């Protein structure tokens, strides 16, 4: 957005997670998110980002990057989508960030138990 000169960053964001149903939890964002927010100040002119948290929190508590989305999602939907497009072996699928083999096995077993695959 042009003419934005100041950004106030609380360092917090809402994270979506799944426990039977989707829920939201407020928590600290990542350092990458903080850098992106600070980049919104002064795109066309000099700007400044006011961070409402300490440098120690930034360095010691905030993760460098957020977790990949696939590690937050329940795998049932992902596996069903892969099966629906004709991927026979989900263990051989080239995930950009692969889930653990154990998690894949558990998910496949639960889908077989309910006869979804």
C-alpha cells in the first residue's frame, strides 16, 4: 500500500489448529513474519516499524519460519485428495515438506477402518 510510513507490530498472530474441529489460538508469530510486516513500512518513502516486543523475545522465542501448513492439517483430507486424483502410493508422493511416515501410516489405517479408502 503506498504512503504507509509506520507499522505497529504486536508480534502475535492467530494460528489455526485441529483437535477434532478447527480452532484458533493466539501466539507468537515467526521472525520471517515480523520481517515481512516491517517491510510494509516505507515502500515508497522512508518508514519505520514499531515492534511491541523485546529483541530477546524476537531472538529466543520466535521461530525463524512458521510451520509448514501440511504439518498443521489433519492428513485425512490430503490423502483422500491424493487418492481421488489417482496417486496409488502416498508414501512415494513428493511432498514439498513430507509428513512423518508414522503419521501417514496412522492416517491410512484410520481411513481404512472407516472404509473411506
